[in-house]
């Protein structure tokens, strides 16, 4: 019997899992394990006075969500490959059309390059971007690039992020968004209600009573949630996520990565 008449799967029936998929899945597993590690560390430091089962469930809730998201990505990719939709040649990512609305920004409004960043004030990677990259980027490109801030609080694992985002919008109401933005990332470990008010004073917010009332009533919660829904529609799954003239750049990448992307965008806009 010839090879052509043999039964069984052929090369065309095989499913290929890319290294990217393996990477994402591995990261998800690490998050899942980290949830339990965090629970144990907190339990140990508390002297054993916390219900272990409840703490473990709380600490791993965000990790479990990450795992589920990565599994969904894996199933989607396998489905596309099995259906013959995967291309052997990588295609350029599609440019996202992003409605900027009244989101706070710095830089020229008519700039040829716009960076839209989805961020979470309690996210350690967002703080890393602020610490390692943001200042240099602003110093070098503030006259040629428009930088727009969008909220993406991941409340499942960052319980203070949504409140901090609302506070930032309350500062924005009085023209002090960026000063307040800096205070939040510089003091990320304390985002309590009282601390958020004290940061407003440090940032020079003129009317602290107005700010406190705004924060207490969650005046801008709908604005924060609208940003988050927009990010979800754009495919944002973690923070920080940036779009440079519509092209995604994910994570707290080194400054050199942002510089390269911005320079390419500036050259393309000539």
C-alpha cells in the first residue's frame, strides 16, 4: 500500500502551537502559582490570624482570571490554526482607531505622533514604566508627541486602583492631572482615601474640599469605566499597554523600544 492510501493525520491536519502561545501560557501558570505564594507570605507575616482558605482564594482570584484569559487565547489560536486560518507569513498589526475624548494629555494637540497609554495606578509594571522610561520620553518628545492617558484599573488584583483613577480625574477637574499622576506613581504603596487627599495637596490642587467631595462621591467613576471598556474593545489585556499612532506596544518596555517606535512613526508621518 502506498503512502498516499494510508489512513491517519497528514501534515495538513497537524496543529502548530507557536512559541508566543507557549510563552503566554507559561506566564499565566506563573501568575497562578504566584497567587498562592502571596497568600502564604501574607498569612505567615500575620502570625496565622487569618483564615487560610479565604486568604488563598482572595490572593489567587486575579491569578485565576489571568489563567482563564490565557487559556481563551490558546483555544482561539488553536481554533484558527485547525481551521486553516493561520498565515505562514506574519502580517503587520492593524492600526487601532482610538477615540481620545477628553482624556488628559500633554504635548501638541496637532502632533504627528500620538501615544495612548492604558494604565493602572497600582500596577507595579506601570510604576516601572513611570520610573524608568516616562521621564526621559517626556523630556525628549514633549514638543513632538502627544501623550494621552487612559484608565485601565485591574480591580481583581489591585483593590485601590479604581479609587486612585477616580482621584486622578478629580485632580484633572482642577487642572492638576499630571502633577497628581506623578504623586500616585511615586507613592503607589499607599493609595488609601486619606493618602489620596494628601497627594492632592502635594500636587497643588487648588480646592481640597472640592477634590474630597469629588472623590467621596466617585464623581468620575463612569469616566474611568468608560476608558476601561474602550481598552477591552481594543484588546487590552494587561497594563501598561500603549498605542503609538494606533500600533500596540505592550508592557514596561525599555526606553530604547519606545524611542525606536516613536522615531519610526515620526518618519512615516513625514
